[in-house]
């Protein structure tokens, strides 16, 4: 469970396959839960969104807030369960390590959730984005530096000399989240003749 919370070092071959599978299984379950939540708020036609929400902006903002809330709850539940398990196992980590790991998981997973919410609006987007997210997660295990590594405390500058900048990665992802959350509806706005719903 420690590697689910704190991630893996760059030498992935030194870890047990069971640890890697547990990480990927939990990550896929969380990504699937967020994707399902976003899919539930998907609209089949533009008029449906306009009738229910009034504007595409309101519709999109409701989706963005919904998936962000679920992301926070899932990350909190993961860390709560992880803390209880690791305490029983006798693992010792400092408060700073826990806070940094939680910040990385939270910002990274919120970005994954919003990217999923965008792709899900398109035809077959649910399957495509889930496959893409999992592909990035798997490849990132073996190629440090890819976005899938950004939730791993053990690959950050806080844990290793040449690790990624925690604040740099978090600020980049928060910036992406703000842009997607505020302006994502422009991807789905009605074509000419329906501008009143923007």
C-alpha cells in the first residue's frame, strides 16, 4: 500500500509485480469512478443542455465541479485507508512526506478527472480516454518524467536528487484545471444559429 500512496522510484524492476498491479488496479478503479460520474452528466444533444442548464457554460461548470468533488473524496479516502494500513504495518513517514504525497495525488488526479470529463463528451470518448489514461499510467512506470509519474512522491525532488519539482508540477496542473474548468464549454458550444446558449 505504501507504493500506491508514495509511488515508485525510477528503478521499477526492483519492485514486486503485485505492488505494481495493486497500484494500477486502484488507480484504474478511481479513474473509472470519476469517468462514470462525468458520463452520467453527459448530454446527448445540445438542446438538452440548454433546456436543463440554460447555458453550456453552466452545464460544463457543473460537470467540472462534480468530478473535482469526487476526485477530492477519492483521494481523501485513498489516503485515509492508506494511513490506517501503513500505521498497522509499522511504516514510518513524516508529516511533510504525507502532505506532499497527498498534494501530488490530489492535483494529478483532479487533472486526470477533468481531462476525462472533456473526452467523455465525444462519441466513444469514455473508452478512448480511459485507455489513454491507463496507457500513460503504465508507460510512466517505466519512463520517469511522463505525467503519470507526477503523482509519485518517490520521483519528486522532495525524495530524490533529480526528481521533478513538486511546486512546478502542481502549479502546471492547477493552471490546466482552471483553464479546462473555466473554458472547457467552448468545445461543446452550439454551432451558428444557437449562440444564445453560450
